[in-house]
C-alpha cells in the first residue's frame, strides 16, 4: 500500500499544487502524532516528500489559444505531426505550422492546427506540406469539434481545399507509421465496410472509416472507447503472448519473457505511444520483472506508480481526458478483478461482467463532469459487447499480421473477427438507435463531481474482496487499539 499512498499524494498535489500539499502534510502530521510508530514515520516522510515533488511539478490545466493568424490566413506550410486518419471521404491530421500566407505574402508563424482534407494525395507522418484554406478559430466551431480539437492540442481547424506534399517524411517514426497504415489497410481491405473500420480501430485506433450513423450509435451507447487504443489492448496482447508461452512450455524461460516485453513495447510504439498504452506497457513490464524475481505483482500499486512516473515526466498529462479516463478505468478494473483472482474467482463471463461494471463506475464521474451527458444504455451495451471485443481483438491482430505476409490469408483469417464485429453492430444499433438514449443532465458542479467520485470509490471498494479485507483489517486494528 505504500506505493499507493506515495502516488496518491503525488498525483493530488500535481493537480492542485501547494494548497493540496499543505493538506497532505497536515494529514501526515496528524497520523504521526496519533500513532508514533517508527515504521509509519518512514512512510509519512516519504508521502510528504512525494507531495512536495508533486507540487513542484504541478501544471495548470491545458489551455489551447487560437493562433493570431486564425481567421485571416489563406494557407499555410508545416510538418504533419500525427498519423493521418482516413476514410472514403477524406483524411485528417495535425500540422505544426511554420509559415502562413496572408494577403498573398508568406511569413513565419507557429502553432498546431487540425486539418481535414480530401483523401488524395495520401499523406504521412513527417511530410512537409503546403495547403490552401482559411483556418478558423475554435470559437467559431461546434462544441463537438471544439472539444476534439482541444484534446488534440489544436488552436484552429481548417478544411484544405488544396494540398501539396513538398517533401516526404523519413526516419523510424515514418516507418512505424507506414506499418500501422499497412495494418489498417489490410483489415479494411479484408473485411469491407464498417466491419473493417471497426477491426482497424481495435488494432490501430483508426476507426475514421466508420459511417456517420455507426459513429453516432457508438457515441450514444458510450462505447467509443473500444476503438481508442488503450491499456486494454496491451492487456489482451499480453494475454495472447502468455497463452502462447504456456501452451509451448516457454512461459518461465527468460528468452520468452524478453520476447513478450519486446512485443509489448513494439506494439506501444507502433500505435503512436499514446499515454494509456505507455502506462500499460510500464505496468506489464514491472509485473513481469516481479514475477521473474518471485514476487506476486500488486497491479493496483503498479498502475498508480506508473501514472506517477508519467506525470513526473509530463505534468500536463494529468489534465488530459484520455489519461483521466484510462487511469480511472484501469484502476477500477484491477481493484475489482485482482481481488477475484486472489479468491480464485477470475473465470468466465461473470468476471468479464464485473470488470466492465467496474470500468463504467470508475469513469462515470469524469464523463459527467466533462460532457454533462449520460448514456442510459452504456452499461448494457458494454456488458454485451465486451466478450465480442475480447474475441475480435486477437483475431484481428492475427489477420493483420498474416496479411503482411500474404493478403489472401488475412481475408480468410479475418472472417471470425468480422462476425464478432457484425454482432457488435447489432448491439450498438439496437441500443443506440435513438438520440433519446442520451440524457443531457448538464455538466456536474465541482461538489457533485466530488460526491460522485466518493460514491464511485466506495462502490469499487465494495466490489473488491481485497479492499473489503483491507478495510476489515484497519477497522479491527483501530478497534483493538481503542480497547
């Protein structure tokens, strides 16, 4: 539990600064004065130090200001800094601007913008491009586009009516991006239509080829997260590799464990090194190291410490919605399922259902506070599609890798994954077929957000056998001391 206290103190002060640090120090002082135990003095000192480091690294919420040239520029030059996502209608990517054209004159500029353009010419990471189009301030965009652009770090958006590639990108990042694009194309060519788009989203995170109606259905049912590359992908990949190792009798061999680690980190880098994936890779690596030296990994502590390391390196990540949702979901799932594993109950559909419920409970306060909307079908939709996703992901990975060798083989291997995708569509179309399944309750106030967070924590603790045992031990210890 020491790691949990340390990371908790660090994350709290990284978010709220020195005022929270003072509160943590006061609590540490009260605990020390009450107990006066040498062992606990060490923990109190460490927690206080973690709080101080968190306060030093504290960063204000991310704000993205519109560049001064938004609304007046007629075009721009720059470098593509994200993997373009494509559909039959066009492509989108982020551009680091270096020059803008104003009144037919080019002048130096800087800023990041989100670009939407026609599907050709096909662009890639690192390409230097020039485009014609009028970047618009986010204040002029719809709420949905404004929210998306801010999460991407863009200060403006633009539809490029003309685009030309001046220089192709190069280097290892471009090579990885090309491999990822190839995997996406294999899945979309092997399973046509929305099925291929969904499977591509599961493996690479690129689901832009989904039709508008399907995207709306996923949004209404609160299931858009399934195509966002996250720690769940890494967990499934680890499960596949461990199963292969167990079947072949190599699981405890150092060589195989190195292969597993290389597979984990290769995938993490391949999909763009998103924070949730990096955190999951850190947790998986630490767990394998603990197993190697004969220790049982404590996943709750590992997730908390991995989050602390990431925020220590990049403090602004604590305000990222992606980080908040993935951290809450991972912690909720592990808190519940690790207790079931210790009780020998981590088997069958019941465990999948409890993990799904835990993720929904853990992320509810964040979603309510940020979006002010609650999907009435989120829980049943996620419960129904979770087993299908567990089957579809490894099958899609296998098909995409096989397609790198021989495309017709991917067409055959993708059939079971395509069936899973079609069943997912049946669920989301049925449960998300009407806008009325979404309740517009308004953004939660800070007090309501705090209250719902407390309720979520209590609920998760109640669902976890390990947490109940810990609470019982603390209660018994406190009662005995009073007596």
